[in-house]
């Protein structure tokens, strides 16, 4: 009886070690497979004011994103500094490289 209990405990311990290794491997793979392309990156740039509205000033970034800067007392055409977040893939041209690779594939 004691030996059966010991074997069950050894099997349970071995199963836990295997599960731990699988979980650790999955976490490592998840972390190392391009997370920087999805994590938002903070960007600060100077942008020209396109319009002034009740909520503030409308500006457009170099990436083509429009923003409203609240409490803006500047006028159209002035340059203001804006800080915003974009996915990392937009900054490191990840999508462009994927498209270039797809164009080289001949179906």
C-alpha cells in the first residue's frame, strides 16, 4: 500500500513538472514572438493645427492620425507638440516588411 501511494505521488510530481515546463515554454514563446509590434509606443512630435473647435485644436500627426489637443489657445497654422500612443508596428514598419515579403511570393 505504501509503495502504491509513493508511485502516485511520483506520478503527480512528474506531471506537475511537465505542466510547469509546458507553461514556461508557452510563456517564453508568447513573449518572444513579436510583442513589440502590438505594444503601444508613446510618440511626441510637433504638428500643425488644422482647425480650432470648442473642444480644442485639431492636429494631424506624421503617421496620419488626427488628434484634438484640449485647452488649446493657438490658431490655425501654429505648430504644437503632441504626445500620443501608436502600435509599435507603425513605427518599426513591420507591416511594410510583411507586405514586401508577400509580394516576393509567387503563387
